[in-house]
C-alpha cells in the first residue's frame, strides 16, 4: 500500500488522540509514538467506523476521519467529558 | 456498548430546550416533538421517565438542550457545518451533567429523503444515550456509533438495537412489564446440565446471600460478582441482581478445575481485562469465561511461596494490583510485569480498613470497598481513608437484603485497624 504522506500521519495522530484512541502526549516524556501502538489505535478506530481493520492510515480511513460525527471521544477514560464549567 | 461509569440515581429526569436552531426549516414545535420522541426511545426500554419543564419554573432541568455554535463556554467548541455535530455530558452531580449541545451551524432536518442536511432525531437519540451514561459503541446496528449514519425512520416507531438496549438496561434495568406485554420470544431453554454435576435441586441447598461472609467479591465489566463456595451471584450496575439464585461456579468459569471448591479472591486485571480467580496458593487466568493456560503460583505476583491471599484488586489511579493477606499487602506492577519492591506493607496504611478482608473491589464510580462479614468499608475515590460512617451493612445496598441486626448471630463488625497512638487500657478479668 502507498505510504501515507507525513502530513496525513500527523493529522491522523491528532485525530486519534482527540477521540481517545491514543493517549494525549505527555509533556514531560519525549515519548515517541510506537508504530505498534499507532497500528493498534488505527485498528480500533477502523472497528468503530466499520472499516477493514488494516491498521494503516489508508485513503478510506483518512476520508472517514473527515466524516460528520459526535464530538465525544470513542475510547473513554482518556478524555472523559466532565469539565469544570459554570452552566 | 461501553458504559461511561456514571448513571442517574433517580428514574424521572427533567429536560428543557434552552435555545432552538437559528437557520433550520424545522419549527420550534417540531424540534420539541423530536426531542420528546428521542428521549422516549430510551424511556420505553428502561424504567426511565422524562418530564419537560418550563423556563419559568424553579426546577433546574437535568437535561438542558442547547443549539450553540463554535466556542460556547465548554471545552468542546463546534466547527461549523460538518465535522462534529453535537455532544452531551455524562450523568453526574455537576450542573452541566446530562446537558446536550447541538452545533447550530449544521442544517438540521428531519426525515429528509435526499440525504441533505443532518437528521436531528437520529443525532438526538445518540446524544441522549450519552446523557444517560452510554459511551460509543462499535456494534454495526447501534445508534451509539460515533459517526453520523443518516436518518433512522419514523420517530414514533423507532426502537433501539439490542446492543443499545443491553447497555441501557445494564444501568437502569428493564422497563417494568405491563399486563399487555406478550413475550415475543420463548424464554431460552436452560443449558443442559452436564451429568457430572449434581442437579440444581432444592436437595442441594444454596447458600443464603444475606448471610454475607463471601469468599471473594470482584467488579468484572461493571458487574459485581459475589462468590461463596461453588456458587456466585451477579449484581448489575443498575443495582439489580441478575438472579436471586446463585449460579454454579464451574458451569460459568469454563475450565476451572473441579477440585477448586472455594474462590478466595477475584479481580479483573488492568489493562487487558483478564479475570483472575485465586484459590489456595494458586490463581487461574480467564479470558471472558474461558480458562487460559494452567494454574499459576501466587509467588509469581510477589507473595512468599505457599502464601495465600484474602483479597485482590486493581487500583485505577495507578493501574497496579494490590494483594491483601491478613494485616499486610503486596503490590504488583502489571505494566512492568513484576512485583513492586518495598512490600509487604502494613494494611493500616489504608486507614480504617479491616484486617483479613473477604475481598476488596473498586466500584464503577471509582470508590474502593473493603468487604468483611456482612459489612463494607468505603474509601472515596483516590483516598486511603475510610469514610467516617464505615462500616455499613452490605445487605440493603448490595444484595437486596435487610440490614443485619447486631446480635449473637450477627456479631458486630470487626474492629478496624486502630490508629497508632498512646493507649490508656485497663484490662480487667471480667471485661
């Protein structure tokens, strides 16, 4: 399969982080995103989207990331929706 | 389905529409009707009721519905047409809990055939699922899938999928049956009893759950399991017992050796969710209900060879496993797959905890519970100090049983660990 462009990977990682598939980057830890964790995260996203679980940021997966959706995270516990806010 | 970990304690919820969509062909009445039907979709499958309240009244509604655009004073700004369509806040005590926001820059439609616009009813059903405590689902026919799936048909006829129903009923139980409910399907035939096991007949009495004194207690996938001898009970997040009659251990945990008669501790391991059952100086690892591999020695988790365990639990704050025996506890780092150094430690670090607990669990809301006899000690989320009103009787809150009256038959709860300090003790022979 054609290697995704660097920009796509960057957008993809942002999207996966926003919706809870990847842990938010820890400021103190200059932790590289392990390819295995990234692939697992993409697979879980593909399952939620009903796509073939390739684990790759292929074109159909990237296109799905632009589809209309609910703004809650898909994987909870990473970014729960309980915010301190005056109603 | 996925549960968010919070739920409403009450069964009647109030709602109100704070603002209506600015640029939509839908009238305000249509919007209110669609919201009513979207809530009813969840109500008819559970014991929940919904009541619209007016803006003048004193009641602050549980579910406040708002059409807002871009940044709107919460941490989840909308992004114009397309992209994110709406969101809702999970149940809780916070004023924003249950509130549901729709992106006012979408073109909200209803039942449109040409694929134009975004169907308000379908999105509302989804968001109210969040407002009731459900997370996103990956089930193909679930309304809780994260991506917009288009209109879902006539709001007065729409019914939740099985996945959505099961998630909802885990939290709020089934709708109370009405006389007109005719069972649409025959109840499932009970599984054939394998000949080797004695039948479940009254001649084989089952233990009484109201006696307490369980061998092990564990929170597994949001349900609380109470083990006693070769039996166990299951309590759903809604507080309902799956059945007042206990299930047979070896019929459920497939592969558990028949000579294992008592489970001394049990827990669901973080992060892979495997279920570990402990008996004697060994434990067994289960994936769902199937045994994975042979028995393993407790020494693997850092206990001295031959040592047994009273309680095991996983603490969400650090994801580590705690193993309690008598007045001491060990800690195991699952991520690093090795026991933590510097253990065992004294159990009094858990201020107020009883020694040799029957078991320890962490509830869906994050509180830690020590169980012993017919009582429990509650440690608020993240705290290692028992609530001052501990211990409390288990019966009423957990097992649908009356509170035990203290008496010879029901000894008072064991003294908790005493705080270290000077002691003025006169011990006389007759006291």
